[in-house]
C-alpha cells in the first residue's frame, strides 16, 4: 500500500474532477486517523474517511489524498488560516472529495483507527451517536477564499522577507565555508546530478526530463519523498538524502546510498529510523533545508552540472513547509551559481504531442509488420493475391 499510494499520477486527479456530490448525502466508511498527512496517505484506500490535523493544507498533501480516492476528509484544524493562499483544499474539493472543517473537535480522542463512521452534511456520527458537527467547504467558497487570500499576501511577504534578512548573517557564516561533507561511495565529480524534491509540478517535470535521464544518465538524488517520486517515475535513486521522515521503506531499501541531514548541533532524528531498519547511512550536519544540503553536497563533490526538479523557491511553497524565511536557499543558490539548472516547470515550456515524423515512423512500422504477417500466413497470401488480381482486372492492367 505504501508504494501504491505514491504510484497514482496526477491524471487521477483530472479523471476524478467533477461537480461535487450532494453535500447532504450520507457517506459511510472506516475512519483513518493521522496527524501527519504524508504518513496517513500510505494506509488510505477508496472507502476510507481521512481524519487529519493539518493546518493550512498544502497542495502536495492534497494531491496525495486525492490519489488515495478517499471520499471525505475531516480536518480538526483549519484548512486555511489566511496566512497565505494555500490551494490544497480547493484541489481536494475539485476532485469531488467532501471537506469538513471541524476545528478543535476531539475526534483523535473519541475514535480509533478503523471505526466505521457516517457523515451527513457536516455531521459526523458513530453508531448513531453524534461526535461533532463541522462545516462543509464547497468549491465555490474555497475558490472565493483563495482569491481573497491572494489579495492579502503582502503582509505575509513582508514578514517572510524580514525573517530572511534576519537569518542571512547567521546562516551565511555557516554556509560560507561550505559543509562538512561525508565520504560517499557515490562518485559525483564531473557528472550531472539530478536532485528531485516533491514540489509543485514534479511529476510532469520528471516525465518531461525522461529523454534527458535516459540519454545523459545523471546521478539521481531523491530528497526525502523525492526518492519515491523517482521510483514512481520508473527510476532508481542513487542517493536518498534528508531527514528521512517522508521517504518510504521501499525507497530506503532500494539500494541507494543514504545520507541523513542532521541539525548543526548533531541531532539527527532520521538516523534513528535507519538504525531500527538496520540500514547503513552517512550523516551531514548543516543549517537550511534538505534540498539546500543536496545541492551543496553535489557542489562540494565536484558535480559537473546540478539539475533540480520540484525545488521550493517561492513564498507559498516555503510557507507550506512552515519555513518563515529562505535565507539558506538564497545563499545556497548564490554559492552553487551557474552549476544549477532549475528544471521546475520545464513541462510547461514545450509539449510537442505527436509529431509528423513520429506518425510516419508508426505507419512504416505498421506496414512492415503487416507485410511480415501476410508473407508468413499462406491464407492471407492467397487472399492478397486475389485482391491484387481483382484490382488488375478493374484497372485493366
């Protein structure tokens, strides 16, 4: 189940997008509770009702929930606080998932995982007993709310910029001398390195880069859940780097070299998980995000080119990751410089579809195949001769 959830593509979202069902209709299913949405999606399935505690639901989490085909999501935290325009709730609602906001409800205390519950409108019941009554969020209301939040983004931008400047001096001193990179079995020098982060458009961008991956064969570095993105796209990561909280067991056991991102003081919660799984790993200490550390590692190891997919570099993405500033990312990109090619959104640059040359090759291949079948099938050969003779008679040849 862990890998199948991630193997759903965004096309499922498009396929399920339709007018929401009657918001008053009763939905019955098993309650699946999880305070960490990215872990909960690994055990969700179509008949389930997800119960989450996720303030300001981000778009990536919403897409993962859609891919599980759950019918309803109950959030005991606000889907949107208004701090910034988060599009996750609208993504869910447009996919036909009923959203119930029950901020402050004690569902995590009153329910056990697997309990069967019934939802009528915003009312949640178990065995006929009312547990809570929440607010049903419609597509129209969410779209209007998102537009309003976009108009009020100036305050969030000002706070974000101030925090970034405040931390530039401290993190700049730590990054100026580089990071203490561990010795790795993976050779980076003079090679292309593709770093994959689970950011917006990462699935489409990976598909668009498939010819590049096949032709150049770069080192593939998955940053936490980015390793599962690579597996989903049919590629095996060479390195998995991060705090290891969102990479699946499948990714960690894929044979990739594992590098845990630790805090500057040496604390590395991700190392505990790998030790429990009895997996060898290295540790790298650094400030900043794991995507920053991946870029710095490739740079320090002498990579010839660094290509990033899904990397976060705008206000909403950082706020969705509870980052109050982007000083480390700003400094990292200054340090890496011209080695970095940000391929985020590359799928939107050019979509050739099926070209005339590809169609011609297809028809030639089909003609060759048909000829082989006719030549090697006596009955078809005789039929072809009869048809050819008839044509000669008609044409007077």
